[in-house]
C-alpha cells in the first residue's frame, strides 16, 4: 500500500486485486489490526463513538465494495466485448437507416460501416440521446445558457476524440482545444478522460468536461465502487479538510507517494508521457487564460465526471490557486455522486463563498447515483451546497437535499415505479408537446423499460438532464447552513 500517512491523516485503502476469498471472509470476522497485516487492506482511522451495529454495517459495506470489484475484474473482458458488440450493432442500425435499411444495404452490398469513420461512431451513451446542437431558443445571456452548454459538453465527453472534435467544430460551431486521457497512478493505466473547448459565442469562456462512467468500462465502475477514502490535510497548516472518496481522487491524479503536491515534480517529460488529470488541466487552463485576461472557465461532468469536476475545484483550493479560482465561472454537475464527508463540505463551501464560485448540482427525479454512496454514520458521505432538483415534469426546486437521499426506502418504492412508468409514457408525448427534437430513440425507450426493473437507473441517463437544462425551471443555487 502507499505511504498515505505522508500526505494525509486517517485513511482506508483497499485493493481488490490483492484480496482472496479467504480475505473476504476475514473482513466480516477479523479485527482491524489483523486486516492491516494483509496486502489488500490498510487502515489508519478512529472508531470511537461507533456502535457495534454501525461497525457491522461498515464491514458489510467494505465487503460489498471488494466483492463488487472482484466481480468486475472477472467480468472485464466479457463486458468490454459485449459493450463493443452492442455499440457496433447500434451504430450499424443508425448509419444504415434502421433494421430494414441495413437489410437493403446488405443485399445491395453497400452497408455503411461506422467503425471505419470514428467521427461518426457513437457510444452507447450517445445512442441514448443523439442531439448535438444547443437549443436555439436559449441564447447567450439567458440564465440557462451555461447549464445547457455544460450538459452538452458532459454528454459529448463520452465519445471518441474524432467524434468530439467534429461535433464541437461542426455542430456547436466552437473551437476545439483538446481531448485528453489521464493516468491513474494506482491502476497503472489511463482511466480518466476530459474534453476542452472554447465557446465562440462567448470567446471569453472555456469549457472543461470530465467523462462520466461508461456503461461497459470496468475501470470506471471500479472507481465508483472503490470504498477507499483519505482524510486530507491543508498543505499550509496541516489542519484536516475532510475525508474524500479514494476512487475519485485516484482518477483525478492522486499520486501514491506524493499525494497532492502543489507543484508536480516528475522526471523530464513525464507529465506528458503519463499526465495526471488535475495537473495537466490546470497547466492548460493557465496557458489559455494568461493569453486572455478577460477569459473565464467552467468545469462540468455527468455522473463520475461531475464528481471529478467539483473535486478539481477542491484541489485548486487546496493548492491556493486563487488566480484560477477567480477565473472559475462555475461548476456544473449532473447526477453527481457524493464525494466527501461533512467536514470536506464545509471546506468546499468556504472556497465557493470566498472565491465567488457558483456551484450548480443538478439532480433529476429518482436518479439513483446522486444518492450514493450512502449518507449515514457508517459511511459518512454527504453532499454540500444546495440541490437543483427536478421532478418528472421538469419542475425545479432549490433544496438542501434531494428527496429520499439514500435511495432505498420502503415508503418511496411505489412512487418510484410510478415515476418510471410516467417517464415511458412521457417519451411518447413529449415530441408532440414540446417539439420533434424531444423524440426519444429506440435505445432510450428500451433503457426506460430497464427503469421499471431498477427505478432510478434510467433516470441517470443524459436525456433527462439535457431536457432539464432546456425545459426545466431556471434555478439559482443558494448558500446553505452546511457551509
């Protein structure tokens, strides 16, 4: 395990790849001191004040996290292969005008193969919502413009580089800056992706969009379910700033033996050979903004991408990057999971207030991801700031916390299924009600059916968040008592 104590206070590190079936059993039955002798487990934390019931629940969560990662490791190749086949098939259908069009082109020997043209090859996420242009009724200066642009950027970040470049230049008519893949020091591979571009309608606005969880990417899922956490310290006074989700931190650029050094000091050219997300994006932003004293930037992301977006702002605060924080127009997250504890929330709200950073955390209806990881004493995760919550009719409301904050509740079971059913019906009604651009794809409709099995899963898709930014009530976040 990494020498985490060198750069943080308490911590919990788990490495599922090192855990055996015997180790899994030990999680439920053995003491913490015994677990710390195992390669897969490293913990330095206090348990004072926890009841035996809370400790049992905590052990069950750790067990579930490692078991889920073990299953994902086993399923890595099958998931990738199945995902590739599904995406190729969906792209074949859409590129050839549907099933009958594909059949006719097959007979004629003129099948269009999208995999041969990466700028036309769409991911599974892209198949759920194929809109690539902004709503023309939302113009620059409209309060909804930045949120609409942010969600479109977050959606585009799921695509390949050629597609993103083409969409930004040809559809959005904006300046493409770069498509980046970033190194994960703990996974020893590239796991994090981000896109940067400049808005030509507002030449002083730069957009940074982090990619979220790709449905068939095991690395993304392992980042999400990694229950590791670190209690970070302020670099100037060594005071605790809070405990943060380890999987998200590793994806953003946490280093094994250095933690979060303000200045990255790798061997020559290492930042380009194995770039870390936070440092590379920070470097690129400084380069762009120094050339234009009036320019500002926004950071955005959907799902996992939303977690990375707000943590990026948090590390800027940790490094006292006041100049960059003053140029940060806002952080827009959609379906973002919880990233830290209450102490970290207070730290983030101080950064947001001191530097006048606007934080827009959008939550649509029963989306299950913003309700994870659980907010209870055994897990400690909590949201901060206010929630911009939208129901199934896209009616918005500013709230301190989304309803049914931990997702699982017997009281909410029936309403969740009713909402999932309404979303299926709404998909057929909306094009006639609001316009043909709101027509849902066949893939999205099938995805809605999954929502009848697992309510809240289909609600996490990008389609509803795009519609929220276009049809939803315009909301402004407020400073709450959790600052």
